[in-house]
C-alpha cells in the first residue's frame, strides 16, 4: 500500500571555518540526524545494513509493484519491527518492503526525536537508526554525508558529495564547475526541490561537445551519482548535467524519487520517461570504493 509522502526543507544558520584551504560549514543548529550515537555493547544483536535499508527506502516507494530491493529484506524487517513496536507502523506492513507507508512511519520516528527539515526526510540516518535499534539491533555499513563544504568558489555540498565529485574529476582528467550545489531550498524553481537537501549538483557544460557531456555524465554515474544530461528541450533550463548522489541520507524527497526512478530505468523527470543516459553498472559511492 502506498500513501502520500511529505518532505520539508530547512535552512540552518551556518558558521564558516577554514580547513586546509576548503571552507567547511557546520550548521549552527546542526543536522542532528548525523551526530554520533552511543555504541551498544550487545554484540549478540542482529545487524541492520544501513546501505541496504537506505537504498530500499529510495527505490521501493517508486516501484509499480511490491518487489523487494535485493539484499535489503532482512535489514528492512528489523527496522519495520522496531517501528511497529513503537506503534508507528501497523504490523501488517512489516514485510521487508520499504514503501511509502514505512517511509512515513520512519519520518514520524525522526520527528519524535526532535529532528526537523532534511533530518526528518524518511531516510534512515546513522543517529536515528542507532536510537531505533537500541537493545534490538546494531548498525553496520554506516553512511555519513558529513559537514557542508564549499566546492569551487560559490556552491556548497557535503563531504561525501565532494569526494564523489573529486573522483569523477580524476576519471575525466578535467575540472568540474557547478551551476548549482546542494542545500539550496527555494533556489532555482525549475529544480522543483531536488536541491533542497544534500547530494545534488548541476554541472556546467559550457563549451563541452555532446560527446564530452555524455562522458561527464558517465563518470558521474560510475562514482555513484544518478546523472543525466539535461537539454533546453526538456525544460526551462540551459544545457547542464543534473546529478543526484545515491544513498545520500540528506536527500530531499524529490531527490529520493529521482534515485528510485534511476534504478527503475527512468530519466528522473516528472514524465518518468525512459532513462536517456549512458549505460553503466549502478553503484553507490561505497560500492564503487569497494569495487576499486
């Protein structure tokens, strides 16, 4: 059963500090979802694979059927059972399918912890998973977006996205310039909220040939982005490459939908057309690192 999903984006006040030539940004109020949580000593507890759960939470709500995300069932069941025990999810939905019903329940749990905005986006983060699993399960394959940093001279991303962009540059042997960064709520209206949270960038393609644009999109996909070359014929925008980092737990709901559509062979646009990007093996950033 699929229910409506809601998202909110909040802009936190920031404090700038200089770290090795890179401008780091730490939220004054903070993204509490990614603060460290106390470790559990219960080594005998089952483990939740955070990578698998987050992937399912992006893909399952976009599925036209009830197929389960491969490799995620056992971990999703542990999360759903914990949500059900907290009376946030009806037991009939404890099925290993992280659809919109489970996502809505997880959002309620995040809000019960006091999380707001992107910290209550329905994607399990390190801190909330640890708190949900206290006495029930441990968490492995942890994903942490990291603090905000400046990429180039104007736009901000988180450190996970920064590492992905730098690796794409190495593959391409060229510098990438952003037209838009992350954490930009209320920015370009044509982005329809995809840049409200983390993990999303637009790449400037000025002066690039069609072949070079495709090569850039391919490199972005190889390091863990869902990336597409966008043309003026598709919307009210100039040529650019839109890229959304798979499994970034700071994603806005709109960006989460793009990831799910990418896995389902679609173009990440509202028309949910066929994927028109270069064909690569779909991997998250963490999967890319392990495969190197």
